[in-house]
C-alpha cells in the first residue's frame, strides 16, 4: 500500500520513534477498552442495580483517570511523531545537499536549478505529513481495532464477527479506491499543470497580447479553461466522496447493526446490559482509526511522490574521480598546465563538448579562449576547475595528472570569476570573504579597492555590512562583477580563470572593471574566456575553438593574417576589415 | 478585518448554496448524534425486556440514522465543494479581468511566476475560507442548538456543562494555544525562511561554492540552522499537539460531568435511569462538531494572506485612463515629442527630462544610449503604457492622451527584444496580429520576413506547435516571426525596441535586412544600444540619464568624440 520502503528506511534511523508509536497505539487501544468498560459498568450499576453516587464514586474516579491518561497519551504521541518527522526531514535535507555538492555545479545547471530548489524546500516539507500523520495513523489503524477485537470476541461472538468481517473491507475499499483516485489524481495533475501553463503563457505574453489588442479576448478563454478545470476537479472529488460514502456506510451501518442485534438479544436476556453497552461504546471506536487513516491518505500520497524525487537525487551516481588520499602537491607558485588530447561529453549530452583538445598553459602566461557559443570554452574552464573529469585524454599540472590531486587542494590554487557571479544572502563583506574566509576586514577593504568596488560599497546604506543577495539589496551587474573581482583579489592565488562579461555595462563602469581586471591578471597565470578585442590583443596566446576542437592558435596578428575563423569572428560584428 | 469582509462579499452571490451545504453538514453530525443516542436508548430499553414490537420504532430510528449519516455526509461534501469550486473558477476570471488593464505598467514589479502563483495557488487557498473557516462554526452552532435543547429538557445544568466544554474545546483552547505559540511560531517561520534562503543560495551559487571550496562550511551552517529549526519545531509541536488532545479531553470530561450530575437525579427519581446511557453518548457524539474548530485560525490566516495578495493586484489603479471618446484615426502619422519629462513616481528622479524630437511621416529616427538612459521608458510612453508628466507627445497633430490605449496600439507595430511566442501553432501566433488574415496573406508576410521556407521545413509546417512546450526556435527565427507579425498587422507607425539584441552578429545582419523591408513606407522609431545599421537613420538621438546629450547622423556623431563615439568603440571591442 502506501508504505514506501525507502522512507521506512529513513524511519528506521529513528527506530525508537516507530517503537514508541506502536507502543503508544497499543496503550491507546487499551485505554479505549478500559474507558468503555468502566463507563458501561457505572451506567449499569446506577440504572439497573440502583447504586447511588457514593457507591459508584471509585469507578467514576477511575474513569476520570482514564480520560486524563488518554489525553496525555494523545499529546505525547503527537509531539513524538512531529519531532521524529522534523528529525527525518533535517536528516534528508542534509543528505540531499551533501549529494548535490558532491555531484557538483554541472549537475545543477540550467532548468534543474528551480526544480532542485523546490525539492529541497517544498519537497522535504511534504514529508512532514507522511511521518507526523500518516505513519502514526497507520500504526493506530492496525493496533486499536485488533485490541478491541480481543476484548469483544470473548463477550459476544456475533458483534465480534460483525466488526471482524467489516473491518478488512475498509482498508480493502481504501486500497481499491485509492488506486483509482491515484489514477484520477495524476490526470488531475495534468489538468492543473496545463491550466497553469496556459495562465503563465498569458501572463508572460500579456504585453504582446495587448499590443495586438487581444488581451480582453483572453477573459473568455480563461473562464473556459478554469471551468474545465473545475469540472475535472469535481469529477475526481466525486470519486473521493463516493469512496468516503462507502466507508462511512460500512462503519455506521455496522454500528447500527451491532446496536439492533444487541437490543434483540437483550430482550431475550441472552446478554447482560453492561456487556451490551460496552460493545456499543466500542463499535464507533473500532472504526474511528480506520476512517481517520482515510483522511491521511492524501498526506501519504504526497509524501511518497516527494520521496520519489528525493531518492532519485540521492541515488544519482557520483561522477568518477580518481582522488587519492595521498594526493600530490604541485609546486604552488609556478603552475604549468597541459591538456593532452582531452575529450569530454556532458552527462546526458548527445555529442562531445570537447574533442581531442591539446594545449599548454605556461606559468605566468595569459591565454585567451575565443570562439562562437557552444564551441567548448566553458567546458575547458569546467574541467580545469574539476567540476568534471575528462572522458579521454589527460590534464597535467607540472607533470602530475590533475586527477591525482585532491580537488579541494587544487581549487585552493585557482581563482574563478564567472560571467554572472552569484551573490549569496549575506553582507557585502561576507561575500568578498568567500575568497579567503580567514581574512581581516582591512584585507577585505584592500581587495575591494583593488577591484574598484570600495567606492560604490561605501555609498551603500550600511557599507560593507549591507545585506545583498536573495533577501538583501539587489546590486547591478557591474557591481556584482566588481565584488567577484574583489573575491579573486582576496584569494590571491597563482592561477586565474576568468569569464568576461559580454554586455549590459555602461561605458563608465566598464572602464573601472577593465582597469581592475588588468591589475588582477598582473603576475598570474590566466585563462580567460574572451569576449573583447582589448583582451585578445593583450593575450600571449589565443586559442580559437569551434565544435569542441582547437582550430587555430597564435597571437592576434598571426591569426588575423591566417584569415580563418578568428578573422571571421573579429570582423563579422564590425562589418569592416581589421 | 477589512480583508475578511471583502472576502465575504466575494462569496455573497453564493450564499444560498452555502447555506444548504451548512444545513447538510448539520444533518450529518446530527445523524451521528441520533445514531448513538437512539442506539443507547434502544439497548437500555431492551434491558427491561419489553415486548419486541415496542422496540420497532427505536430499531427503525437506529437504522435510519445509520444510513442517513453516510448519505448526508456525501451530499454535504458534494454541495460544499461544488459551490466552492464554482466560486474559485469565477475568482480566476475576476482576477484576470482586474489584472489585464494593469499590464504592463503596474505589473512591472511582479515576476510572472509570482502572478501565476496568485492566480493559481492563492485562489486555490481561498477554498479553505469557506470549507474550513466559515462553515465549521456555523455547523457547530447549529448542532449546539438541538443538543442544548435535548439536555435542557432533562436538566438545564447539563446543557450549560456541554456549552461550557464546547466553548472551551472550540474557542478558548485553540485561541489560547495560538497566543502562546505565536512567538515560537514567528521564530519558526523566520528560521525556516533563513534555512530556505540558505538552500536556495547553496544550489544557485553552487559554482562559487565548489570553486571556493565552501561546501563543508555551507553544510555546517545548514546543520546549525536545521538544529535551530528542529528545536523550534519541537517546542511548536509540544504546544500544537495539545490542541487535539485537549479537544478529546474536553469531550470526555463533558460526558463525565454530565454523568456525575445525572447519577444523583436517577437516585432521587428525578430522572429515569434508562436515559443515562443515551445522555452520555449524545454528549460524546455531539463533539464531532467541535473537532474542526481549532483549525479555523491557521486557515483563516492563510486565506487572509492569500486574499491580501489578490487584492494587492486588483486594487491597483491602471496607469493610464482612456478618454471618454477616442480621437479615432489621424490623417497623418508624424510623431512630435516636445519637452517630455517623466518619472515613475513622485519621489524618484526624472527618468526622462525635457525630451524633444520630431519624426515626420515616413521618417526614421533612432534613440540610442547606455542601459538606464530612459530608452525603454520612451517606448512605454509612446505606447501609452504610462502617461508622461510634462510636455506633449503628438501623433498626427493630436496629443496621444486623446486616443484610447487600444486605438494607439492599433496604429503602432512593435518588434521588441523579447518576442513572446504563445504555446500555439505557428499560424495562430501569426494570426494574433490580424485574426481575419487568410492563408495567402500569412504566407506572404512570412515570405517577406524570410521565414516561410523555414516554417515549411518544420514537422507540421504552419501547424507546428511552438512556444514553451513546443518546438524550440532560435533567437533569429523568433525575431523573424515577430517581423512577420508586424507585417501582417500593417500599422503605419513602427517601433523597433532592441529588436536585434541577443542575436549573434551574422544573424543580426540578416535580421536587420528584414527590418529594412518592414520599415518601407512606415514612420519608424528605432530604440537600441547596439550601434549597427544606424547609417540609414535620418537622425540619431543619444540619451544619457534621461536627457539628450547628442544628436545628428551617424557620421556627424562619430566625429564628435562624445558618448556615441565611446559606445561605438566599446561595442566594436566585442567579438562574440
């Protein structure tokens, strides 16, 4: 049924919790029976045996005690299950994030970002109901009716049989209907996402619709689509309600059946009033946990759906890395990197991003990568940053295969400035400190000054303490870029990988950034993904990439004279000869 | 409170149906009380060994209530959901109707995902406002009436005992716990928001995290946030768990108290013992009406928050008011911008300041400048998405405020940087411009935009689905479709707003040629920060921070060594 083995595996980690839930369920069942028994006895003694209040007082006190105990038990199990659920959620969240870090940035790019963020937040929250409500209710639904039956059978076979025979019908119907509802719910999901897709389409294109005078016409379309959605929703709900009707019928009619059967036998004196009343009290208690389970069915389903996606991520195989613990340490200040016949295909990609790429990056050299988009420029940076390892060929650092250097140690030697730097939620200073977490405030300020960022930072409402990122102040593209440069200045390492910004900057901030970049490249080994002529002019060497291969290599003037791809690239935009 | 009443007013047209649903809800719980009470009575009576015929009435009642309960529940659910979902469907239309006049000026600050979640999720949330907020207390009140009367029939004390515990379980306890939990609840919401922000950062900033080997540190931080949240959730559930258990406690305690009060009455003969069992079960079963009450408050808060988000949008005033009578179609299509100033609100600095230019019919003017210069604002003013604050914009010698927005838009063809293609076929996307166009005209327009042969090569030709879920088009193909649309629309004035941005140089050149085709015979305004193809312009206006800093032909401007020249040099630096 709705017991996901992998989720139970998680629950096993809080085994104590499961044992407690079952134990509490058992205790709850016993108390239910005892409460019914003492109530039946009190009523019997007062009604038929003419006892007075004083005589039944001890029984009443016991009843009160049971009522109290029942409340405490209910509270305890609720608290316990919520805490356990919270613990499991926290645990899974940690595992997920760990896995994602291990999978690296290449796994998380593009469209997957939103989905993964959603999974980490909403997806995990959906497990709350599964663990805090569905599982405990499942335990209760199994234990309480059984406990009650144990007491009913010795007293009255008929009532016992009525209960015993109808009880399995409830889960049976529930499974049956659940499967059907599951199918319908999936279809319903399809409808919902189609409706959402249409709404999104309209909202995104609202200006376009307006430009063509068609935005008002959408009112009828929206009305139609949302009415269709209503109809299918009602269709699904009708099934759910019908199933509830059957379940409800089962429990109320059997209660009525028990009552009538008991009444008849009482008339003929085949059963005592106390027993009969006791059984009547137990009948609704018998069905209650089963019916409540039906209410939690939805929570269970949502949890299993979310779990599917969570475990899909957790079970994604990690990219193979040849990390050795006794990793070698290259000479830190003089790095010589060589790509030898390196080929690489993105996981899930249909054609190689790099094919047989061979080049050297000598210490202190400035190499520019140039080529149309999709040529493999970023892939080279990704491999060098060890976000992935080459499929074929080898990358060597000072003669040591890069794969034998532990990734973290290697990245300590590299500064990376991406095209669209990401700012984390935190202060400006914290964002710069990413470059070197232990740095002092003075060093941060110095780095910001070198990056041409100090001036604008001082104009922010709280200077270096201004929160930026997701929940903070939004910075412009140029400002974010300068912070990224400050990070690189602070990190101060021999190898710099740089992805130039293409557009969107105004002439004034462009100049500041260019000057900062020039300072940053000074005295370092630099691999730059170049988008600007001024950068390639100054490069010691230019690698021209196309279709994942190095097609031309040389200095600017040499390449221009070759009149090849580089020449085309440089002149196309300008519509003139160089 | 105001939101609450506004929500009520939205429900108002359906009040009859809703009342029916409440009535059915009452019958459902009433049947249960009836079932339990008559069952108890039946057994108690049977214990006196009466002739079996005498029991027939009670037996029939028990069976009736047993069946009625299930049927009423079904009907109640069906009715209440029927009316609720009808309401939701109408709310979506209502929301869109309110939203449509706001676009795009008033919706600028909202992301489309945000608006989507309002029209889908927030509207969906409102279903709880009736089902879980309004209906349960009404049902509980209706149940309380007969139960109160029944108990008072025996002894008024009983009735007051039940009333007391009803109020305790349904109102006092949930409210008290909510008040107690308010601080922890707020802390939990905050901590969760911080945790979520941290997770979002961790995923979106993955590249930086891995490159700067921060994974360990991020995990540690997440663990500490996790622990904090765990603690708060623990405290929260300690409180929240109390609600459910106290409801049950109140129910049993009410039964117990009634019993304790009733026993001496049986003793003294004031009441017959036969009713004892019935009273106990009637009290117990009536508490079914109380069970949903504690959930009212969280659902109420959620509904109000959702409603507020909807009202935020529907309350906004459209940025422009159409005149009572539109000026109709002008005779000439020259555009005269005189001393126009504009700012988005009274506090912010001027986005456009004292802007002048003249575009004669059939002429070509380009407006260039770095980003943030005010170029897009100018387009928004010309399309009457906003109204300017000072100066005047005249089209065909009448100021544009005299035209309705629809009329203005019907005169202007626009090709923008981000052309939206709908999830529909190629043909439907083109027909948007001119729904009456025949097959020939569509193909003619596609030919002139040089996209016809490409469309023919698609799997289903003009019937191929494009857009988000359909066939992916390249940037150049999208722009050509947009040009074909503009050709179909055949408007006398043309605005090209960064029409070639984001295209690679080769494609850009080709698209520019298609654009020249489109410009023929039309009054054309080109807005761009890319400085290609400007040599054919009659005049180039250079904007910087809302003001005209230079103007002239391309040749003249290049000679001036001003901003235009700087932008030109910068642009010709880029090689990819």
